[in-house]
C-alpha cells in the first residue's frame, strides 16, 4: 500500500503530480508540506523585473534576493541581504556596494557582482512596469551598461545622473525590481533578445529560500526549497492553491485541508479569534482607502469643503462596524509601516464643525454630487455610510458602483466627481506616495505625466516643492522630519480624505509558525516557516 508521503514524493519525479488533487481526500497535510489557500488569479508573470501584481511580487520575494531589504521590525532600517556594505561618494552620485561571499543560486553557482549588474541593467533594458523605480535615477537602456557596472567579482558600482539620498536609493533597490537573477541562466534561455523574459515568466533563477516547481495560472503554484539557499526549516514544499471564495478558504482551514488561509473577511476571522487551534498573523499593508474630490467640480474645489467632508465622516463607526478586522483608521498619505509615517488622526466626526465649514464656503444649503466606488465589498457598505454622513451636512451623494477597472478608468480620464477607491504603494520609500499625491508638474488634460493627484485635477506648487525637498535630503533624520511635515500639511490642505489602511491576515493552523507579513507584498515571507 502506497503511503501519502511516498505518493507526494513520487509526484516530484513526474510532470507535477498536483497535491491540489489529493487534498480533499486527506484529513491533514504532511508536516513537510505547507498548503496555502489564496486568491492567485491576478498574476501575469514571475519574472521579478516584470511582475508588478501583489501575489506575483510575494512569490518572487520568496524566490529571489535583493542587495538590501527593509527591516521587518523597524521601517527606518535597511538590512543587508546580498550586499554586505555600501557607501556613497562625496557628491552622492556614485554608490558602491560590496557583495557578501557565500550566497548561491538554486543552480549552485555563486552570486556575483556581474549577476547584480546584469539584473539591474536587465530591468532598465526590458522597461516593464516596475522599471521606473530604478530608472528615476537617470538610468536608460542606452547608458545603463556604463552606469551600472561590476568592478570585480564582489564590487558593484552605480553612477547616478543626479545626486540622490542614499536612503532613497536603498529603498528603491529593495523593491521587487531590484531582485538579482542568475545571468548565465537568463541568457541561456533568451529568445529574440528578450533577456530570458519569456522563460522567467514561468521559471526562476534566484538565490532565495525557495524555487519554483510549477505554476498553473488560476489554479496553483508549487515551490520547493532551494537546496543551496538560506532556508533552515522543516518545510520541503509550499503549495499555494487558488481558492477564490473566502468562505471556502475558511472551511478548508477548519477541515485541515490547508494550513493557511490568506483572504478571510472580518466575519470569517471573528470565528477564529480566541480559538487556540489557530494563529492570526496580522499586518497593515500599503493599501489605503480614500475619497478623491475632483477639482473640476466647482463645489469640490473649495478648501473649506475638503475640510468639511473630512470632519463629517464617522471613521470610528465605519472601522468598527464594517471592517473591524480587515482595516484600521489611517489619515495620512503614507501607510503605517513606512519610514516617516505620521499616524495622527486629526479628523473625527464633528457635524457642527463640518456645517460651519460648509457655511464658510457659502454652501449652507449643500449640493448634489455623484460618488463612484468599487462594487466589491467592503466598498458598497462604506459608500452607504459616507452617503449618510455627508447628508447630515447637506451634501447629497448619488452612489455609482462599478468594477475596480471601470472606476479607475473613469478616474484616469478625470471624469469622476467624487470617488471612493484604494491606492497601493509601488516601493518602500516615502517618496513612492509623496510623489503621486503631491507632484503634478503639468495639470493640463493632455499631460504626459499623470500621477494620482492629476486624476483629480489638483496641483499645488508648494506641496510639490516640499515633496522634492524631502526626496533629495541627504541627512536621514532630516529627511524623515520633512516627510512628517509634508503629511501633516497634506492632511490640512488637500482634496483627498484618507480613511482606512488595509490589514492583511494569514490565518494559520496551530502547527504552523514563522510566517512573516510585510507592509509590501514582496515582504510576505516563508523564510522562517515551519510545521510542528
């Protein structure tokens, strides 16, 4: 009689005998296989220099390593990963990294400065979605081979176009697009000059804890331990199962069909709270829920109305009654967990103050307005609460629900009046959000650059000046202070009402330990995972 363990081990020798097909018949998962129920349908690539979706970035983060990585416990620190040290020249234009010895790709080859240079050059040359994170330092396909070079086997040198803050550069290099791939493997699989892109979309060449075994879109992802990597736990394989319905995820977790459920709602998480059979690993992630006020609408272009709306909202009531376990109150443009974040919450529901501000704007009688919002929960419930709150100060809101892409398309065309939506950060530096919410050099309808604030037709030269000064400040402590000042100014004087920050939860069976969640998805880590 074949045992479950032998059957699973045997599966590695044939074309991906999927554990997915075995789970329903089994009461418990094997101790050396971690099974995760998760929504996986938004992935298009596992090439780290192309992948820009949350789930794909998370998987890449467990397969590849970068030169540096933000410290998971202290957002103001950057930890060395493949680089052991770095320094800037006196002009803050030339940055030199020394790579540590002993790092090894899954192939067994050592990680070298040549691999690091090739990887950053590759990101620029391919020019996919995340390339701008590195390109903003002046790198182009034409100059990158001259400006990013391997001086020797363990020394990498970057020459920037303009002086830059070391902190800014390090945080950008910690993004998923800063992942180091094995040059030899990528070029071996190159087709028509694509630098191995087509192959790396569904294969991996990294030095992280795990390596890709198989990816079946909208079905499953299987990872195996990189035998030459840094993982030291007892997990041999991770199976990520695409389970779209959170209720099904909860049932599978309770039955023991999966070890972790990743997309449970507040209602479902309540059933697990206080149950000793489960551990809830929680983390605020870089996704903010906000209301945008289009400045093309005359009534919304008055700063008094901005403030009136912010003071009319019942943040506490919405958080406690609609999203108690999936969101927290947050009112600044930087998410909690970022360097320099301001967690002040100056706005509370104050109808009298909001009405006074409406009167000051000459709008005692209120006005009618349309608010677009996502049709998926919790946005309809939040929208109804906002509608009721604003009605108390005379703003009569007509709600218009649509799929995310439809709402975003309307905002990108500047056709919304009010919009309830979400914003996720692109990389782990304060400038990632300071840029898109403050710097709008061209507010014309045909502008080439169209950051988030452009969508709502807002431009403020003083805010932009503050954001640029914070970005370029060389002293780390002063840089953080400038971002704190900018956030408070933005709260007081911008047509954006930030309300909530998303909290992600990994609901784990008690045998599972060591799961780490980060503010950005590429920091969600199985590097310390184990099963009892």
